[in-house]
């Protein structure tokens, strides 16, 4: 058992609990941990970076995009970066991989085991540029997060409680919430696409893992609750994915006010077009680096060909066609019980 700077204790999953997970998540053979209190679930590598992340030195002017996985994080980070760095669509860095421009702070936990191969620890030219003396085994994403120049935008799926309590006093946080029924479907695709989190079970089984708080980054309801309780803080902008889809121009204006970017109508139109789903999907290979989606060690090529890549559909309400009546009823019951803190999903 390990005690973290956040006050949580990390305990390795073992016995029947781990065996049950490995049946459906064979890539988790290096182990999983659960944090107490709160029951957060992470890969074993999280402990290598947990205290560094908790004590991360944020700078004045930083913007942190925070969501649970598959709630529109990559879309939102591209919106934020474009508003702050490329509103006239003339910044040559726009052709740099998204993950190099807006580092995913805790991504290293998925490739931090000592026996990880170089194929599992892709290093971009941007890493070599920003961290010329950096050792990939010390965390590629973490080092890039430290070295990214101002104005710095960062991304995380971690909840507020795994950062220092002073977070909102130092940085602006853009938090995106999404209907759990769409979130679980998108997260399932993610687990089938990326081999580091490969899932081999059924939709029904995956939904059960989600509802029982057994997926990495779970529990989703608590992640939401921590942000919802802080929604009135002046440095937190709480937005629903569904609102971004329904009225992107209106939401961009609200975000412009929050960020203080003072963009013109033409610039806001540029951002809306450049970050539209079609445009983002056309730049799918710019997610991490141009070769990532060709790497069979990282991406399941059959899933990529059959179901699409990182930017798959970008829809709201897809759950109505994909979830059975039984699963909808089960999720509705879970929402009523767990999400009873005032949030209403779109």
C-alpha cells in the first residue's frame, strides 16, 4: 500500500477482483490500483507520477482542460488552443500533433512500466525539441507539460481531488461533462481501439464495469460531482458536451469571455470551422503523431478500419440506438442514485 501526496492510499488489485478484470482487459497484466478513499481506479504506472502531478507547478495564464475520458476532451483542447494560439488560422504549429501542443498530463501511466518497449513509448520531434535532455522513461507527457511555452494549455482526465487544493486559485479550468449513456459507448470504442486498454467483452459487460466504478478513471459520477460542486468558482468554466454540439457559436462566445481572448466574430467563426467534427476527423493522424495510428502495437488496425479512429462519430444521443431497453433502464437507475447532486444531463 502506498500513500500519495493527495492523501489517498493506493492498493494493488489482486485475487478474484483482478482476475475478473483480466478476463476482459488482458492488457492490464501489469496491474491496476484502487485509491482510497473515493475508489479511483488507475493503471499501476499512476503511482510513478501521482505526486508529481499533485504538486505540478502551474503558471499564471495556464488553462487546464479537465474531463472524464471521452467527454469531448480532445475537441475542447483543440478549441481552447485555437482560441488562444491560432484564431486567425495562420499559426504553423497547428500542424503539430495535438498532444504535443496540449500535453496529456498523466498519459505516461499507460507506458511507464520498466519493461515497456520503445514501440510503447513513442517520442515525437516536439519532445526532442522541448526536452533535449529528457529521458522518455521519466515521462514523455509530464516533461512536455513542464516544458510547453506560454500561453500553455494542458489536458487531464484526473479529478480535482488528485490535484492540489489551490488549483483553481492558479489556473483556469475548462470542465466538460457528457451524458453517461454516450460516454460509456465512446469509452468502449476507445478500449477496443487502443491496445493498452484493450477490451474483449460485450457491451453489457462494459456497461456493468462502468456502473460498478471498475473502469480506469472511475468513478465517473464522483469526477462529475467534484467539478459540479466547484462550478461557481470564477476560474472554472463548466460546460456540457451536448451544448457544444447544439450551439457551438454561443458556447464559443461564453468560452471567449471566460478565457479573456477577446476574439472577433470572424475569429470565432474560424475557430468553429477549424474545430468542427469533419475538420478534426480529417486531422485524425495529428492526435499524437503522424505514425501512431499505423502502429499495430498501439492501435488495433481491424477496429480502426471497421469502426473508425479517435474521432469516430461526434454525436449526441447515439445511445438511443445503441443501448438496449434493459441497459437504458439500468443506467437511468444508476443516474438517479449516483448523480443526485443537482446535475441534469442533456
